C-alpha cells in the first residue's frame, strides 16, 4: 500500500520558506483547514508535482511552473521551489525530491525555459538511478489513475460522463477505472497471446514452404501475413491517433464545462453592451424632444392670461356669430319684401299690396344691414377664429404634463443604463484576465476534434473490414495446407491451434473478469451509497459497462435526473468501491469535497471516510466542515489537524492544531 508520511515545501505557491506537514502511521483521517485563496489546492498540487512534475488547474490545464514559486520570495530576488514527498510502499521507505530552479546564468527567470527541473528518488536511504526511479514511481502511482487518489471535489461532475456512452471524458475515466482495477494486466496478456498466435502462423507458413506439395500455399500464406501485418500496423496507428484525439477532446470537454460560465459571461457582456447602446440612443431621442418642448415652455407662464383672453374672444366670437346670423335672416327677408314692393303683391299669398302695407314694408327694409356691413362682420369673425386658434396652439404646446412624462422616461432610461453599466463593470472584472480568443478558439477546436474522431473511426472501420477479409483468406489457405500430411507442418499447425485456443479462452476470461468486477463495484458502491444518502426511498445503484452508476428508487425505477448533491454522493460511492476492489491501494487526498452537500450528508460522508481508504487527507475550509463536528464524527479515526494561516496575500503558513 502507498502511504504518504510527510510533505516538505520550499517556496511552493503561497507557502513561503520551508514548511512541512507530517502524517501519522496509523490509518485514519487528517484534516487541513484553510480559507479560500490560502493554499489548500496548492497542497494537492504539491503532491501532484512531486509525483508527476506538473501542476494543473481545476480545468485540468497545466499551469506554467514559472508561476508556482512564492511571489514574496521572487520579489526578494529568489526564484524556484522544491517539494519533498516521503512515503511508504510495500514495506520500503521512499523520499522523492523534485525541484524547479533557475538555469545557470539566469538571474531573473521570466518563463519555464529559464528553469531546470531536478528530481531523484531514495529507497530505504539509497538514491535510485533516473530510469529506475521513474519506473518505480510509475509502478507505485501511475499518473493515469491519480484522479482516484488526488481528488478535487469540484471535478466530481466528471463522473457523470460515465453514463454517456458517446462521451470521450467518460471513455477516458472508464479506462482509468479499469487500470486501477488491474484489467490492463489481463488485456495485455490477451494481446501477448495474439502475438504468439501470429508468430505461430508465420512458423506454420515457413513449414509449408519447405514441403513441395504445400510450397505454393506457403508462399501465398506468407504474402497474406505480410499484407495483414501492414494493415494491422496502419490500424494500430489509427487507433493510437484516435486515442490521442479522444484524450484531447476529453480535455476540451472538461475545459468547455469550465468555460461555459465564462462564455455565458462573454455573451452576457455583449447583451449588456447592446442594452447600454440602445438606452443611450433612446435617451438622446427623448432629450432632443425635451429640448424642442423647452423652447416654448415659457408660454406656460402665460397660460392663465391666454386662457382668460381666449374666453373673452370666444364670447365675442359667439356674439358676432349671433349678430351675423340675424343679419343673414334679415337680409333674406328684406330681399323678399323688396321683391314684393316691386311686384305690388305678396310673394307668399299673391294678394295685392295696399298703400299702408307698402309703407310698413319700406320701413322694415330700410332697417336691414347693408351688404358691406355683413362682410365686415364676416371678416371680424375670421380674425377672432384665427386668434382663438393661435391661443389654443400656444396653450397646448406648453403642456407641462407632456414635458414631465418625457423627463420621467429619461430618468428611467438613465437608471436602466446605470444598472447595465454596473453589470458590465462586474463582468469586465470577472473576465479581466481572460483571453477571449482562446475561449472562442476552444469551441472551434472542440468541433474539429469531433470531426477528426469521425474520420478516424471510419478509417479504422474500413481497415478492420479489410483485415477480416485478409484473415478469412488466411484461414482458407491454412485449411488447404491442413490437407497435406507433414510432420513439421502438423507440429506448427498444432502450435497455432493451441495459441488460438488459449487466446480465445483468455479473451472470454477477460470479459468474465470485467463482468465480475463491475458486479463487485456495483455492490460495494450501493452499500456505501445507502450509508451516505439521506433519502430512505432509494434502493441502491446499478452500473453500466462504463462503470457509470444510476440511482434506483425502491419501486425499481431509475432516477433519470439527479441533483448536484446526489451526483456528489454517487461519485464518492464509486470512489470508495474502487478503493475496496483495486489491487493498487493508496491515500485519498480530497480538496473541498463537501461544497455541494448539506449538513446531514456532510456528516454521513465524514463518518464513512475511514472506511473508504486507510489514509484520508481532507483539505477544507471551516464553514465547509466544522472542526468540532468533524472531531465528534471521526472520534478515534481523526489522526492530525492542521491550519493554513494567512501572513499576507502572498504568504501562508501551515500550523499544527493542538
């Protein structure tokens, strides 16, 4: 079993100077408390750096090692850092030292090329050679399975990819799971038997070439084998390329997941900028309208006098219209009476007019307004109407309510614009160190890798179809060769049949072993899940061929959509089950594992941790895991407590909690 005994840091990240953490030999849990930005993730990366010489972000991207040295120390003119990891494995004591320091002649390093990395491994006090040391490290802790030991709680959602058959990330995790469970040992054995089978076929062909009766068949057999070898090499090359592209796509999948929020921020920024531009345009339009109204606003001060004058004029207009109407009636009557005088008879009844009647009619017609007077009244009415209309227009144009409405709209728009500008400021602050080109380039490259995978898969499919045709032809030739009796040929044929039988048996055994492994992982994961979950109606978990786990309700139905907290519990259950079934045993180092869990689930997980691995290290902040509660939940299984104390923004120190 791989067990860490101490970590010594020199100027690594925020840990200035020489600092050390020791872990007891007894199995149990050690807790290191630290608030955000104090260096918890740096401790996880310190172990990763010691083992593999790299530091990664939570997006699985490597960080330039030049950025890892302590900032305060660098400001003082000292560059570089060192990590010493002491551990035990299979009864031996190891000490791994890895140091990153400036190259000779470089006084102020500015990039990774300005540094050199040195490392060496001691075993029981003796320094191993470089190749021997690297081989020993690869045997003790292969990098491909390190995700199951150096465990970032923020990456738990990756394990949901195991439920998606088309996911490249899920495929890579499955391969890592099978590696930690020891499956590659068996698949390598199957591959070795396949190689032995190919060698036996070549020997059989050589034996056939020595016999005159089978010489032609032997030559044909040899040619087919050479063609198959060439096609197999091309198929293997395509598969290696596919694995590389899939790994690239899986890495990009995780980066995309990490940048989804970033991309959303960029899209939100564009939307907010459009909102600000639209608000500015509307404010400008409203302000121009307001200015137009303000040019006649002074008229509002005269509204009362305008209204009083208008009232007088409207009264005068009405009186003038009455006079004019009476004048029109009088003129019409006068016209008829004048005609009666001229005709000497009434125009209505036709009777003749007497002299007294003539005199009365003449008196009436003499009182009628002359035509010129009526025209004067008409002109006066027109002038009154024009004045009243002008006064009405002046009164309406100075409407204060319209002006106030426009001003209110401008104020609202300015408030909306200010809110949008505040939001834009927040987004710019969040994205100030972001390379937008790289984010958008990532989406383009991800699509390209998907297309490349499709091309490679089609190429592999065609190669394998061609290989099948070649193998069928080889089988036919071997069947023909079998018809001829020859001691050497029979011996080689028996060898080939034996290798073929063993390969088929081994292949079946590998498949059966995989199935039994999945059943064991499912069983152990279910037991752990039921121990961790607070939902009484959950029956357990079911596993798929990729080791993806699905929650099952007590009615037998699968839970298709699960919360982030439930996903967290499922992933932890898988981790524990793998630890119980893996030939490779080691510590679990967890960074922020409780961020998505409520208090009840956190308590359940803490109590279960000692059973998940012999050595567990928790990197948490106190609001995530209350120290008093942790001590109560772990009791005798709590082995050590540390705290990361702040000395400055760029300087943290590790303190033992007594």
